[in-house]
C-alpha cells in the first residue's frame, strides 16, 4: 500500500475505509481542538482531552437520564420500587406518584431559576463566561453546587413519576460524575 491509497477501495467503488479514516480524523480534531475559552480570564474549558470539564453538565444530565431509560428498555425490567396499584389503592397510587414527582420537578426547576438569577445578580454567569464575582447570596450562601442538586432532583422526579429504579441508578452515576469530575 503506497501513495496514500486506502485498502479495499481500488476497483469496486467501496469507500468505507476512506470514510472511516476521515471520520476518525475529524473526531480526533474535535476532541483535541483548541479551547474556545480563555483560561487566563477564569473561564472553564469543556473537552474530553485537556478540558477542565470533560462533558458539559447538562449534556451529562441528558446522557445519564437516557442511560437509565435505556437500561430499562434493554433489560425489559422496570424495577419498580414504589407500591403497585392494586385493589382499592389503584385510584390513589398513580396520582400520588405523579403529584410527588411533579412537585419535586417544580422545586428543582425553581431552584435552578433561583440559582441563575443569583448568579446574574452577582455579575457572573453559569455558562462558561468570565468569572467576575463569586456569588455568595441566595442558595449559594449555603453551598456551591445548587444547580447540580437541581439536576439530580429532576432525575429523581422522573424516576418517581415513571416508577423505575433505573433512573435512580443513573442519578447515582450523575451525582458521582458531578462530584468527582466536575
């Protein structure tokens, strides 16, 4: 093989190896791309290799949630952890599940909005903009990662509404990612 020709694509019109090599090269370039933010200004970089945060946390939230649902669908086992509706509880369990899950979702969503408002009020932003001030008011007077707590609450609320432990397991994975990697 000489001159940069791809193997198996000479006469029969097959271009799979060339396409695969180009795809891998583009993926490698995307992973090793220079950061779009300036670390000297206090900005964090996102990237699998060389980034301060390997995966953007909202994307990680979606990936872990999708992984939990995928585990349920691939295994075919819902893994219920709440009481099943049966007998005279039939008309009570489903509305209770949806009410509890919905309330947890609303509290988590409200916490996210309060965190974003406090960050903007302090002159900084949550989305990889230069850090101007450290926010120490509102929810941030008690801790530093309330947006992540809200993400975990949203995942747990989905688990309660769908009554599947798979989303609880994905919440554990998301919590570990946010705690140990981000």
